C-alpha cells in the first residue's frame, strides 16, 4: 500500500524507522529486531540505506520481508550522492522487482573521500534530482523526502531551505518526514512557514526516543537539534541510571507524540534505533489513543 493513501486516514498512528546491518554476520539479529517491531503493526516501516552501496541489498531484503511476511507497508530509503545514473537506475529496478511502492529519496551524506571533488561532475548533487528520476522511471512510485524544522545544515538560512524544499515537493514528493527534534514548538513554527510558502503535502514529525545518556551527544551531532532545558534536566537527573533514563526517555518521547496528535498531526514517525522494546513501550503508552 502507498504511504500517501495511509496518510489520508484521520486516526492517530505511528510508523517506525529501522536500519540494515553493516555486515552479513549481523543480518540475522537485525532482521529479528525489525520483525519484532513489525509485529506491533505500525502504520508502516522505513528502512534506511547502506552508505556506499555495501548494505543496500540488506535495505531491500528487510523492506521486502516486512512487507511480505507481516503485511506492513515498507518504505525503502535510496540515496544518490556521488553515485552514477546507471547505479541508481539499477537500484530503482531492484526496488520495483521487489514490489515496493514507497521510496524515501535522499541525497545522503557525502563520503569523506568525496568531499574535495568537483560536484558539478556528479550525476546527482541534490535529492530533487533523484525525485525527478524516480518519477520519470515510474510515475506510480510514492515518494517521500526529508525536511528540517531547524534548517538543513548546508542552507544559508531558513528561507533558502524552504525554497529548495518546495522545489523538491514540486518535483514529485508525496510526503515529507522531518529530522528529529526535541521541542515541538520548533515544528509548529516550521509548519506555519512551509504552508505559507505553498507546501501542502503531509508532514510526518520525526521523534527519536533517547534512552541512554550516550545517545544525546550523538543525536545532537548528527542532527544539530536544539535541546530544550527540560530535556537537559531529564538527562542530568537520570543519565547515570540506565533503567531510569530509559523510562524517562520513553516518557519524554511519548509526551511529544501526544502533543503532536493533539495538534492535528495524525501520523508520527519514530526513529526506533532497532529497539523493539522501546517501540513496544511507546505503543503501550499510547494504546487507547492508537486503538491497539
């Protein structure tokens, strides 16, 4: 099923993001974790993309398994940065053969060995080029894109960021998923600005439950997210107690999600970090709201 169809529902729902293994030896344990999350019957599950193509086949394998074995709609991530057109087209054909209708079109992180290259020679420099390619190959694809409530790290300002985001939507994105954030007011302000700019596709807020203190620094370094004092206090109070930090982190994420639901955002995307216990705990906290 296409995610764009799911997003027309007026009921509250959660989706979960999982990631593929980095090595073949880790495949079974990662696949088992993703299956446990699939058993929770989320609205859909997204599977991130292996950088450099090394784990790209695992992305597709896990996405196909989720769809076929559990009937959970899957969203396969696809990145294009520094890839050739031939390589990207091969990956798109693999996605089509697997019967996957939903693709998350991303530029991806620039590999360290490519940072000094002349990007004008690359086939793909931005996600919008991949979106156009996907629509050209198969207009029936349901395409997702990324957006940044706190501004893309490479944009000069938010106005420029929204300009390029609108270009990506006009190229064919059916919905957008946000980078993680820890202050819902940042999202509401962002939504006002993009709606004013004419971006009308559904927006899926991205929430990452922080369940151990070590995650905090890494999450901030990856996303550049603003961390409100309320969350800093939580980490200061419980960060040295793993069980308490896990419970507090799940509670904080649950509170964010409830507030998003209450303000009309009906589907929230949770960055699960392949932790079935965390996904299950959040769904249990929201069982009556989700009707599960």
